[in-house]
C-alpha cells in the first residue's frame, strides 16, 4: 500500500517524529497511528498489539519459518491427513 498525505503539516510531523527517533521510518509512524485508531475503536487490545510488535521484531531478526516448511506437519497434526 502506498499512502500519500495531502497535508504538508502531517508530513512534517511524521518526518520530525522519525528524526527525533520515535519511529524507525515514516511507515512505522503511520502503522503506529493506525494501530492506535484500531485500539480506540476496540479492534485490538494492548496485549494483541504487543504480540504483533513482538512478531514483527522476530521477523526482522529472521526468526521465522517459511509456511511451506511447516504446513504439512500442521495439517497432519490437526487433521490427521
């Protein structure tokens, strides 16, 4: 997804937040804003957001297994097939 902000003050605010070290990138700042909107609307609780953030950090460190490597084992475990 590509997001274009039409208001210069929003772009500047995000750039300032990144420059201040609050976010790693403009994308990270926008993701945090969307997560907060979801929290405000009850879509995600703090525990879920924390779990998502931990998963993102693990992925960034390369701590993941490709789906193709585990799908057969999971199918067998849960369906017996």
